C-alpha cells in the first residue's frame, strides 16, 4: 500500500538531497505556476499513461501531493501506483497549499524563498 509523509520529513528529504521522486498531481498550468522543489508533474487521471521512463525503479521512494487534503487526486494516484507494483509510495496529504502557507520555497513562475 502506501503511507503518509509529513511536511517536516518531506522538507528534510528535499533539503538533504535524498533520492525521492516527488510528483505533483495537479493540472500542468498549476504545476507551471508553482511546485515543490524538484517535483515532476503527473496530471490527475494520467497515472496509467505515465511513461515508464518517468518511474523506472519500482522500489524508489515516490511522494505524491496535490493542492490540499480536500483534493483527493494525489491519494488516487498513490493507490494506482501501489496497484501497479510500486513498493515505496507515500502521500504528502497537506499538499502544496500548506507548503506555501508555511513559507517554504517553490519552483516555477511563483518563486518564494525563505
């Protein structure tokens, strides 16, 4: 299955350069506007169409997120990846909204630095 990851742990992984695949499960226009550092875009409903090159290692740590807890897109994508055999899938349920509200950095058109 998959587990949750909190903001502090995720921030430590990003800041520490841990090998984690971070996927934003929002439409491309929201991804272009802002995304967590190093995140790739996986539009909602496109998990099955995801190119195998994007996630070749089924044992890699994968963290998915969307806007906030009220939006289940990342939860659905996490379930789909787990069903596809990915063994280390996690969800950052607080989402991009909480990340930005905490004043943490994002990449994209709306850059915010500490």
